[in-house]
C-alpha cells in the first residue's frame, strides 16, 4: 500500500503544498545528482554500512520524479557497496517534479548535519541566497567563497555603452532588482528614497563615493572631453558640502545594523571633515585609507601631481572583522605556497591600497573606480551575503565587486543616465534577471 503524507515545503519559490508518498524502487535505478557537494570519509561510510547491517534502512531516501536522488546519496552508495543494488527499497517521492531551486534547497537542508562539503562544488553550483536559506551561516559561506573568489576588473566598453544610453526611459523613483542586488534612481538626501530602497533590510557596510566638491563637470568628466550626461553639482560652498555629506551619512546610518563598517571617499582636502562628521554622528574614526594609483593627475599649478585618493574608514558598534585580520600571527607564520593568498592577506591589512587606475579617457563615469579597489574592504569587513550600501553609485563598480565576491549591493543614484549605465554593466557581468519593481 502506498502511504501519503503532506509535507509543507516552505520556501520563496512555491506556495503550493507538496505531497510526498512512499513507493518502492530498485537501488541501482536511483540516479545520483552529479553536482552533489556532500562528502563522506571512509570511516563514516564504514559506520553507515555497519548501521545498515544492524538496523537496516531507517531514514528513507528521497528522490525526484525522474529518479534523481534528492536526499540519501550516501545511503544509496552504502547499499550498493553492501551488494544490495538489485534490491527494492522504500523511497519518498513528491506529487510533482521539484523545481531546480526546490531540489537544491531540500538537498542542502537535509544534509546540513554530519559529513563535510565539497566547497568548490557549492561555490560553482549553488546561489548564495539558496545557501543562506538552507541553513548555512555567514561563517560557512566565508569558508566556501573567500579563498576561491577574486575580483577582476570587468571590460566595460565605455564608448559603446555611452552611445546606447544617450537617452534612457529610467525616471527618478524607478527601482530595480538586479539578481540579489537592488538599485533605485533617486536623491539619497531624501530619507524616504533610502527607506524605499532598503525595505525591511538592514545593511552591514556603508561604502559611499560622493562627489568630491572639486568643481568637476559631471558631463565632461576628467579632461573635459567626454559627454557623460551627468548634472551633479560638484561646486558647493563648504557649508553646503558639509550639510550634503552629513545628510548622506545620517540617511545611510538610519538603515544600518547596530554594528557596521563605514567607508566614505573624499578629496584629501576633506578628510578632516569626514572625520569630524563621524565624531558628531557617534562613529569611531579608525583609519584614512589611501588609494595609490599607477598614474597621476597632472596639476601644472601645484608643486606635486596627484596620485592618491582617500577613504575615511570608521565603525559603529563592533562589526564583523574577518579572522584573517584578527589572526595576524597565523597569517604571518603561514607557509607560502603556490595558489594561496598569503601575500594578499598581508597586503590587505595595510591602509595603503595599490590598485591600477584606468586612464581618464577610458572612464564610463567621471569619477570611476575599478572594482578591484573595493576588494580589500569587502574581504576584510564583510561576509558572503552581507549587504553593502552605496548612495552615490555612479558607474556601479561596487556592484561589480559585490557580484564577484558574493556580497549584496544596494545602490542609489540620482542620475537616470548613470542608473542605466549600472544596469548595462550588470548585464555584462551576470545572467541574473533584472526586474523593474515599481
């Protein structure tokens, strides 16, 4: 007799009930999932075989309608090793074929305890949101991703993309989901715009690259030869600029967790202002990080050419810090071998960031930064799945960095033309779905 029970498969993909039934299947007819990340040691397999010899099968394997194993890979393998491949056993089947997302989530959830994982298979085949929903925590994901992923600078064709977006139908107030990321076109000085962007989410890290107040024409950009289409006012009085920065900080902090990292980029003339605003708002100003570029901005009327940009780093509360920062002695005493990140781990602890800059003639945005510039902050101060907020997103380099390191970016920019640029950039680095939300 076939017994039927109801199992409520609660996830974001299906609201419909799943009915599971018990049927008999031949062991050798059950198909292993080729990307199953579960691993088992020889000792654990021997223990499992002994358990079957003593107790037989207690926990039934689960399979999809096509015979592919959802849960019980090691049980089936143990039965085959015991010579029971031709035997019929009871298995659990759903009333309909599981979607790919359901299949993966149940497989992960049912295997969370015991055994170990093939981290490379998890990284290559399972979406980070699915892993989080399946019971993996941020520490697990750091083990999965951070030693295997790195950021590369995407090859974004500036001339071609600017030609495409001379005109855009994006309007202020429009909001988009870009895979797991989110983008809103709006003025981040208005709290309701930031609240609309975040919904009920709270952010782990603020990383904002605002206009530097250096009288840069956001249409002409560096060198004054480009046509970006931007209208940002980069020529404020000192009082106006102070109010502008403080409002950005307050709005960002209003949606942050109690423990968060804060990065604010600025011209060297304003590092003092950022630090002063940090103190006013209750942040602990920690460091001034210095981006040393590989080429200089000529300043004929100033004695020394400019080859740096500055980022004032602070914290609120006691936010997460990567163990690779806190375990300094372990890093310094680790043996250097081909393929490990020892050199990078050491350099990443310094507040001087040596990252190549594109020539101004190749910029897609007047104050563009390479995605690799964000790698140190993301690796050291966030975990996979953490949310990073940028309220002046520009060309979206932080989005590119977050996508590659499995973090989540929430972005705002007041310029429709730059929002379109961000969307175009995302299309080139990801196959994830883009959805207009309003």
